[in-house]
C-alpha cells in the first residue's frame, strides 16, 4: 500500500511487510530506520504523525462532500440533495449541479463534451439514481430549484404518483424534462436575475 504525503517534501510509504518497510524521500527510497534517524523520529512518533495526517485527510474529504456546490450557481449540495444532479462525460470528467436547470446550462456550455451518464437525487430520499430510469414530475405547487416550473425525480412510480396526488404536476420521462428545462430557460434566467437584484438591494 502506497501513501503519498506532500508536506514540503515527498514522502512515500510502502508496506510490504515490516522488514521491507521503505520510505521514499526526495525521490530516493531509504530504509525505515535510516529515515527515522535522519529525521530524529522514533517509530511510535512516526506512526502517530502518519495516523494524524490520514485522519485530517479523511475529515477534509468528508467536509468537502458536504460543502460541494453547484459549478454554475453555487447552490450547496447539502441543501439541495433532493434535486442534485451529477453529470459524467465520456472523457471521464464529472460535474455536480443543483438542478435540471443547471444541467441544461452545462449541456449548452459544453456541447462539445458528450454526456455518458446523468444521475439525480430522489426527491424523498436524496439518493442518486439514474436520470433516465427515474419517474419524473413536471410542475406542481412545490417551488422548483432555479426554475419557475419544478422538475422532480422519484425512484419509484408509486412515489411519483403520491407526489402528484398531493401537489399536482404531470408525469414525464427524462428527455421531456430536459426539453422543458431548455424551454423554460429564458423565464428562469429572468426570475434568477430578479431575485439576485432584490437580494443585493436587501444587503445594501
């Protein structure tokens, strides 16, 4: 197992058994005992430092996942998991966006980048599901995300039907949802600009 640590210098650990435990410093592999003597570190201290560093990395990754924001509007995933969408392109790049509206924006801006797969958060559970397989609802009385006409995804037909019964809306498939998002783009953009203008005035 290799562990790369970059703290002003490159340190790589290779665990091939205690007798073969090597540490690479400055591009050169040296024995564990040699490295520790050179750096004045005892074995227990070294293991503590490595453990602390790994803990920091794990915490940072978790915090980043919670604070992930839409690349187009800045909306936080933590607040919009029920509409969050992930776009995977054929070249391997992956982008997270807050809503169907921002998927449409992304596709318009990156028409040269074919899409391989899109997932979306289930409205009720926030679980990411395949957008093509989801049961979609367009409209209804619930306020949409970045749009005047809401577009929600559900993992099961029963969940979608239950939502329509309570809040209204029309069942749809993903291609119809995307067409609606592009059709709504002009009005949605005006709505967003108006809201941002109002927010700016309130902050003054």
